[in-house]
């Protein structure tokens, strides 16, 4: 993939270790991708995002009336999605319409979406301003370990049949806004998990978590925990710990955190998903009512649930009025393109 090789030359000159990309990579199963898996993933992202948005930024003890369905937020009608979904759909559209990853075109889409998005983190907004000013895509990313690169990466897993190409696409699309090893490792993990589930892999933590760890191992440098200042860890380290928290997602929330730091959001989301892979209503409401970065937490979990259950399975196990998200027409159009 030419964009990845461009990025690799730049980053390795700066001292990054990208040797993990030299190791062979394949999905655990290789069933053909279906329209139902595409719709399930994208609706899962949007539903989780819209459910979690009203509690974003709130501390859990501030939440007096738990979310049970779509609710208005930040002056927007119920079902309105935030930047999590907007950038996911931008990536999906770009990959499908361009027939692959075109970072220059994707940058234009991100800037356009950014001008009208609900929400958005500091790192992303700073990077979008640089992209709009003409800074090259491989230089625009903010050195931030936020979750913005990871939250939107699911289309890379959906639309690349080759797992290695999916990994590279997830990495490059993340680099446009987040020039950080852990942020990009998070993008790879989200994309590969979606790709594996959408192609028939069972939500088996004992099989999938070691596989995901092996595909990012060596990419990161340890970062300091926001909750435990003496603990320095990587996303790969966290993946090894997650089995201890399956069945106890609230304990995972306390261990890893729920902020917009990718080393908080992603491990907490994984523990929640592997606890309730067949119970999307419970999983999504638990995420939506967690507080802090609840919209990203719920959108990640929703994408994995949709990739696993497909749209029919997800729809049959969630209230019908949850599907009235603001981007429903766009999801249907993208699904037809796919």
C-alpha cells in the first residue's frame, strides 16, 4: 500500500519501530463479507454513539436519569450522532468511492465533516485545522494518544479482504489526526476486530485477544496511566489483562478508566463487549450510562456487536426505536455501495 510506505519512511526516520507490519497477518476466518455485516457494524457504531452522547463528559455519579433510549443532547434532537460516527462514515465513503485508501481525498472529507460535526476532541480539531491549511497528511496528526483514530477505524476492517491491508489502512487513516503509537495501535485493534467478526470469527476472547495483541506488539512505547501514575503500559499490555475483567466490566472501567485516552476507552470497551456479545441491549446501555467518554465507548462496542450479530441479529435484540439515528439514510446508501 503506497500511502503506508510513504508514512513508514517518514516515521522510521523519526525512530518509530514498524517491524510488526512485516509479520504475516490473516483473519481467523474468511467467510465473505455480507451487506448485513456492513449495515450491522455501521448501525452499531451510530446507535452506540447516539445513545452515549447525552452522558458524554458526565461523571457517573452525576447521571441521575440513566439513558434507556435515544435522547436529545447538546441542543440536538434524539438520535443525533457525533464525530465518532461522522468520521467513521467519512472513511467508509472514501474507501468505497475511491476503491481503496486515498489519504488526500480522505483528508478533504475529514475537514468537510469537521466543519459540521457534533463534538470532537482537541487533537482532532487541531489536526483538521492543519489539514485545512494544506499541511501534508503524514505531518498533520497531533501527538496525542486520544481515541479519535481508533473510534472511526471499523471501515478499514470491513472493506479490505486482506487483513494486512486492513491493518495498514487503519494505521494510515489514524495518522491524519493522531501521530501517536498507541492511538494508531488502537485504530489497528478496532479495524482488525471488526474485520475478524464480520468474516465469521466467534467473539472468543481467549482466541481473539492474543491474536490482536500479536498484531500490534512492538509498535508502542509504554505510557503513564492517568489513574495509576506509577503504572506505565501499552495497549498490548492491556489486551493481556482484559480476560480478568470479562464478566466484570465495571471493574474494567475502574482499572483502565473511561476517558478519551485510547488506553482507557479501548480496553474498557473490549471487556464490555466480551462480557455481553449476545446481549447488545445490556452492553450498549452499560456503555451509554458509564459517563466520561460514553459515546465513544458505546460506539466501539456497538460496531463490534453489529459485526458479530449482523444487522438482523442486532435489530432483533434491540428496541426498534433505537434505529432512528440521524445518519440512517447515509448508512443505507453506504451499505448498497459495499
